[in-house]
């Protein structure tokens, strides 16, 4: 779940989710009284792509290696430089990547055939041994790789032919193909990994990959510099030089855009993005992340389902999406956002099933009634902590506290650092917590296996254990037919919804701003920033 | 009738005068004191960081990757599983071998993570200090000469405004005016070497300098007002000595001691101010690194940055202390007389 970046995604995420310092308020003011933007088009003449593009990122990366720091912005950068065996389309479908094709001779074996003629940006050819070395590097304890857990059930990864890699698993895993997509495997060369063991992704070592760009410079808190990799096997990117500047202050970022110092920005918070609409084209993209309340079902007072329902009735979820996220979020019906089902089920089927989930509506009278009938009729006191990198979570918590006060429940809201929040998540000390998760795969099981599975003790912070739900999830792990698997997962979701171990609040979106002369082609689905997104930058 | 002036004894050489003002034993004692202070500080930082919330191993691995084995592995590699005193011993031992260790967060050597950042922060602090001196001293003198008149009040009011404006507001205002409206300076970033770096640092340095300028202004004003009231200054003015001579020969000489001491203190404020200024101007200095490393509990980096900053502050104070006897003979430690030596 580092992968979940927000959650755990550490600072970038934070940035992503808007760690704007106090100057946020000023950005609206600046937007209102800004002088007309200087038009300076270098080489942006009709249709041709600009040679150099500079984009602002809201927070710095500390490492380019996604195994060491796995925020969404880390992925956005690394996926330009490195590739996985499989790739992901903007809509969330798995497609060939470095592997031109793959077969599954039995349910525990995968055979990948690599694309012919692929070279790393240093000129050396990609071999199956490099793929093996990349997996070994993730599993090497010396590298402290946060993705190592994904390979816990892998028995062996072997070179079985000129262009062939065979992976064997201890037990069937329907999610495995996602593991070798960019979210779980970014391939580098054996020589490079050996040379820089334990320190890949620093300003000195950078990254080596086969991707659309090669990274030529990185300084934490400053910038990442990328040059087009002309030897890339995909469609040639239009932009030759891409500079990503880390500009943590929201006000500075906006002025930089207005003065023409940057051509756009990624990962703007919804508060901030509104201020950008006068200076740039802002696109809102569902980012698959979810914010929910997690009730510890094994601990008083939330072990009482009536208490959970009372809290749910008190939460004005539609008001949060509208008032706090300015309508740029969707009221959530479950943990996996609709975009997470893209590879399994048709959208209509998911929407229909989600519509049938009837979470308690905002209704204080009903909340009072539930509480009166519960084991805590006189109310209780609870704590709710939120990470400083998620101010929107803090606002939601305060809104909830105000409503709960009316029914006699005291909610103490406190801001803590992201690091402290991560440490508290698995500690079991706090019966009410925020769940804030950015999935890296496009498979609902990523969330469901972590949070609803009765045997997932490390991650299931609600300690939810229901035989029927766990049974459906287990069956889905070995089910190879995607339609049947989707149905099993959907069954787990709807079944668990009635018990309310989590109260899903909203599915968020991320905002991308680009100056009028640029456009990001090829669709803006929920996976638009996974994969070589910058290769699609063109003059508009 | 006038008597001839008494014969002037030959002036002692520069080295002898320096030796008299700053006896080597005094300097050595002060240096040793500074070293002890730094060791105590490093222990204090180490202890304080133990109290900080969060768990670096868990942050590094993420909630899903944090299996007991993986956690144990990370903790063992960075000695996080050992008693605090042993951890501190490891760190101190490495330091004595001039090894600052490896960052837990990035795996990079701390020395290389610090290198360019320390240089940038020093440049920023240097320019900020120069700005504060260039604005604070003349304005302080001006206010003192116009004591309790409108100019004095205006200057002091200006000082209060700059002192109480947070850097993110003043910085943003400067960026808005000087970068966006006038286009004189770049909005953010550190630039690349030489003049470009200087151009990028003008706005941050002014932001930083303005915030502490008021401290120097107040100190200078108070010192100059006090000097102006002294008998020898009144007498000099009565004698018809020109105002410029009065200012430079009499007043500023007397005001130099308190102002120097204050300036050294201001340096500590400047270093603290860089955290905010570097964030506003997106500068990759020590400030953002320190903040991130503290919340991550990246011990080796926090220790190194804290020590670097503490060393700078201690050395600045040491320099100010050593300068005082040079500026004012009355502050010199009396040389031990033969009698006292016995």
C-alpha cells in the first residue's frame, strides 16, 4: 500500500492531494487580478510539438525508484523511463508491454515472450536475464523494496529461451498479471542493478530503462530532467526535453504558470485547480483513489453495527463531495471505484450493482434512533486522526464531528504527519480511522483482498471477518474466467456493504493543467498517467 | 601657555596587538567550548528524534509491504532495533571516521545528499544577511538620528511590518510583483551556476533579509541613540565636529559591539527562516530536506543537517565573541600579570 500512495504514498501524494501551504487562499486572489499571460511560443507552431516542456509537480520525490518511494508521482515519472512486461491502457486494460505475448500453460505458470529488438536507453539490448534481475532486485532485502510483498508467492523466475521468461507461483493468483505491469515491475538491466545495488534512483545513479524517455538529471526538491529516448520501440514522443520542476508552494506554482515559466502542472488538489482554470486548460481525471472511514469491528464502540450505522447516517457524504471537493469527487458506494473494474466487467453491470448498494443516507433522526437502540445510547467519545498531507480529510472529519455532536457523540479530530498516520494504520490502537488508498492496479481485488479478506490481518484495519465475503474473495483468487471472477468480487462488495465495516466517503480525481498550446492525447481515463503519458504530449 | 604633548610610545605591531586582544589560550578555550556544545547538541537532537512519532521502517515499506521479516531486516540494517545509546554510539563512531552514514529514506550517502544543498543554503543565508545588514543598519542609524520624529516612526513601522509578515506571504508578493508583473527575476528555482544562480536568489534573499532586517534596525537604533546621548558625542558636536565624523568616529564605533553581537544572533534566525523561504521559492536547500527527514525520522540525515546548522550558528557566535575585544579594548581579558601567574 505504499502503492497506495496516498496513503501511503508519502509526500508526493500529499502533494497530489494538496499539501498546499497557507498560500492557497491567495491563489484565487492572484487568479482574479493577474495581468494577461505572456504569450511566448517557442517552437509551438502549428501541429509540431514543442521541443521543451516544463511541468510543475506539487511535491518532490525523494527517490526515483518506486520500490523505495511509491507515490503516484513517483510512478508518473518512473513509467516514462521504465516499462513492465505488460502495459496498461488509459482505461485500465492490460496490454502487451515489454512482453509481446504471454501464455499460461497451467494456473501457476506464466510464460512471457519478450518483444524483439528492444534496447535500454544506454544502448544495451534487453534480455530475459534483465527481467529476472529486475525481479531479483525487488526481492533483494538489501534494496528495501516496498514491492517485495507482491512476489511473496512467486516460486521462481527463470530464463527459458532466447526471449522467454517463465514465472512459477506457489498458488494461483488472478492478480499476478498486474504484478508484472508497471505497478509491480519496472525493468532495468542486470548490469545497472548490480552496479548500483541498494542505491538505485538517487540523483547520482538515476534510473535505467527501455521507456519513452531517459532520465538525465534528478535533484530532490528541485527537478527531474528527461530526454526523449529515440530508440524506444513505441510511437516517437513529440516533446524532446521534459523538465519536471518540484514547486511545493501553491501560490508560487500558479504564478509560475501565469508568467510562462512552466507549461502546466500535474497532481493539483481540487481546491487549487479551480484557481488554475483562468490560466490553463484543467482536466479532471478519476484517479481511482478512495477515502473511507474504517471502523474496527472488533473494538467498542464500533463492534456494535448500530453504532456504525448511526455514524453513517450522520455523515453527509454528498455534502463532502460537493462542499469540500467542489464536486470534483464522486460519492463512493464501495471501496473500489468504478474505474477499477475495467478489465473484468462491463461498466453498466458495475454501475447497476453499485446502485443497489444502499448505504445509510444522511439523516440525523435515523442516526439518533440507531444510537438509542445501540449499546451506547448516551453517546461516546472517539478520536479521528488525519494526515497533514490530506487537508480534505481533515475538513471531512470536522464536518462529521459537527454532525455527530448533534446526536451526542464527541469526535476529537487531530492532524498528524503522514508518517505517523502510516504507523497508526496497522497499530490497532484506534477504532476509528481514515482509509485513504491509491490503487496501482486496475483490479478491485487489490482493495478487497487487503481490506475485506478475513485472513489479511496486516491490512484489514476493520478486522472484518465474514465467511461468505472471505469465501468469495478466495474463490476469485483462483478463478481464471474474468466475468466469473468479476461476479465473485462484486458479490463480496455487496455482501460486505450491509455490515458496514467501512463507510466509503468519496472517489477522488486528480487535476492536470496544461497551457493552451499543449494537449495530452489518447484519452484521459483513470490510468492516463500510468505508462508513458508524456509521449502523448502534443501541440494543440 | 601650552605644554608640549608627551612623547607617543611606538605603536606595537599588528600581531602583538592581535595577541593582546585575543590571547591564544582564550581562543583555544572558546573553540573547545564550541566543540563540546556541538556534541551535546547532537545528543539532544538524537534524543528528541526518538520522541518523534512514526516508524521509518514502516514508512519505507508501506502498510502492505511491512511484513514482520521485512521490518526486522530494515531495522537491523539501520541499527533501529538496538538501544538508543548504542545507536548514538554507532553514529558518533562513524562521524569520527568522517562518515555521515546513509539516508534511510533514499539509500543515498548523506554527504552527497547534503553537498549542493548546503552550498545553496549558505549562499541564500549570505545574501539574506547582506540584505538585512544593508537595509537594517542605515535605517537604524537614520531612525536614531531622527529619534521620535515622523521619519523614526515610519522606519520603525516599516520594520514591524516586515518582521511580522510571514515569508510565504512576503515571498509570494515579491514573486507576483517582480516575476509576474515586472518580469525582472525568475519566479522559482535555484538556477544553474554563477550569475543565473544570483538572479534566482535575489527574491529569496530579499524575502529572507526583510524578515530579520527589523531586528538589526531596532538594535542599531537603540545603540546609536544611546551613543548619541553620551558626553563625548555631545562634546564633539559642541566642538563643531562635522556630523559625518561624529557618526563614523564616535557613534558607530560605540554601537559596533552590541550590533555585532545582535548580527550573530540574527544569523540563527536566518537559518530558521530558510525552511519557509526555500519552500516558497522551490529551492533545493537544507530546509526542505530537514523537514522531510524529521517527519520520516531519517536519523542520519537529521543529525547531519542539524549538526551543520548548529556548527554554522556556533561559529558565527564565536566569531562575534572574538570580534568584541578587537572592537572594544575594555572587553579584552587582562593579560595575566607575573604576580597573578605565580
